[in-house]
């Protein structure tokens, strides 16, 4: 017979009333597919390999069982029971915030320490003084803190690797090996990645014990997203006018544009604003409040264009985003997959447009190779590139013939995304 508390779909997964309440206060009514699949297995103590994209709800899929295990097996005061390794500062902050929010109703308080590189180490050492039950960290900085005796890992019972593919792309393989060698061999490990190239699979094989594989599409009940990819050849200096032209011609209602630097994010946003488009920058120098505001405005439609750096956009969920533009190409093929995966959700066709310049052509070819998919180069009338060192292009007639229909396709796809 079911207990009354089991009326919530989260309770039916085996979660305690305190966690069910916190999830519901965060607006989680029903579990996402990855949560339904992973939570009961994680609560049983199984190792898990989860194939999950950003936006699938994977954070709560590991945070909820992590907190339940911690609450059940309370370690000695402030010993580190759970370790979550993430590739970036932004993701560390988001994951830390989610775990704290889901822990609010537990009988005993949980201290969650968040540590990442790129900032002064001293405040983080202070934060770890006295210990923390949960540590969310980027590998390099954590190793540094271990070497300074600021944190001990010998009581870690639960290891989570979040965005394992990105951890390897960021060059953390060696730090991961050194850190995991410090953990007790008898532990539970939860491993999440959006992609599984051989290096990621190898990492999983080395860390997990008899894992269950959990694989789910990004959105509840939906097929994996359909994403239409385009590569537009353009001169470096023409990218902003071209972006503006495409947004206006394509009548794109909401666009996430990736740029390489904070400066570019501000600079391009400024130019678009001056051209009358509701645009905003989104990067790591903005306060959390400012970032939240930008996202809310993009979601509500008050903003049409957001110019984001990879770092800032990590882990963001923007429901129903019709178009993603790579103004600057991403550094790695995995980043490309992550970036374009932000569109094409909830059954709608998404549009991913990459600007390819003479200088970035070779890099884009590498991305295509790693994806195992070629994206035909296109040109937009009035923005044909003339930069030196442009690689050989198809014959004139071919370009012209293709150009018109592709442009129409862009427009149609954007309109479909809007629907
Ligand atoms: P993630 O994939 O963990 O980055 O989560 C993506 C977004 O989905 C975040 O904004 C979460 O707060 C939200 N989310 C996670 N689980 C649920 C759920 N069960 N119901 C509604 N939203 C959720």
C-alpha cells in the first residue's frame, strides 16, 4: 500500500518528503525523463552513466539522490561525503546553488562548498574551513586545495562527474586521474555526459563499477531535437551587419549568439542596440542579478538577441529557443554540440547558423570532421566574402542557385521555430 506522501510523482521515485517539498518549491512538478530513470537507481546505490544534455534536468537527477544519501548516512560533522566535479566556474556555481536549494528542508543543515579556478584561492580556503558535506569543484582548483590541506577526500562516498566530455575538453584528464586516486575505492559514482567519444567512455570505464546506462532525450516525452545546421561564409568585419540582416530578414523572434570574448559580447550587443534591436550582453563579468534579468527578458520576449560567451551560457535553459548563431566558432567540437543543442527543443526544428571566415574555415572543417557531418557553405547576397585566403568556393552558378533557396529555408526554419 502506498503512503499518502507518495501521491507526488517525485515521492514515487523514493525521495523523502523534505526533498519532494524542496523540488516542488523550485517549480518541479513532475520528474523529467532523466530524473525518472536515474533517481531510483541512484537511490539503490547503483553507479550510473547518464547520457544527458544541458536542459534535461540532470542536475536534480544527481542532486536529489545525493542529498537523500547524505541525509540517510550522515557523515561525521562536516566531513566531505559527496564530491561533484564540473568543467567550469559557471556550472560549479549553478550546481552548488541547486544543491543548496534542494537541501533547505532537510532536518540537519548541509554545507555546500563551491570552488573553482580563476579567482583568488584564499576566500575558498576560508570557505572550506571547518569542512563541508558537499564539495562542488573544478578539478584544477580542487587539487590545489587538496595539496594545501584545505580539503580531505578520504570520506567521499559519492562522486559525481558532470559534463564529463567538457571536463576532458578543458584538459582536466590528468587532474581527474589524480583526484579520483585519492577517493575511497568503495563509493558510488554518477557520471553524466552529453557525448560519448572514446576518451569519455574510457574515463567512465575506469571510474564506474557495474554501471547502469541511462539515456534520455532532452525534453520530456519528445524525440531528440531536430537541428538544421547552416554555415555562412562571411568576412570577419561583416559579421555584425550580417547578423543584423539575418535576424531581421529571418524574423527571428529570439536568438542566442555565441561570441568568443566578453568584449565581443558587449561590443556586438551595443552595435545591435544602436541598430534598433533589443540586444544584451551575457558574460561572466555580469553580476548574478544582471544575468538572471537578461535571461528572464529573453524568455519573456523583451529581449530579442543575447550575445553570450560559452562560460556564461553553460548550463542555461532557454525553453523553445528557435535560433543559435555561432558568431565566433567554439573552441572545441564538443562545445559546438553543446551550443547547437540549445535550440530545437520541444519538438520544434531549431536553426543553428555558424559564421565561417577565411581565418576560421580550417577550424570549422575540424568541427565537421569530429561531428561526422558536413555542413555545406552558404553565402548571403550582399555579404559575400572578399577576404584574402578564402578557400576555393563552388562555381558561381552553383552558389547563386543555392543561395536563394537556402535563404528561404533559413526563414522557414526560423518561422517554424517560432511556432
Ligand atoms: P539542467 O539540465 O540540470 O541544467 O536543468 C535544466 C533546467 O530545468 C533548470 O532550469 C532546472 O531548474 C529545470 N528543471 C530540472 N528538473 C525539472 C523538473 N522536474 N521540472 C521542471 N523543471 C526542471
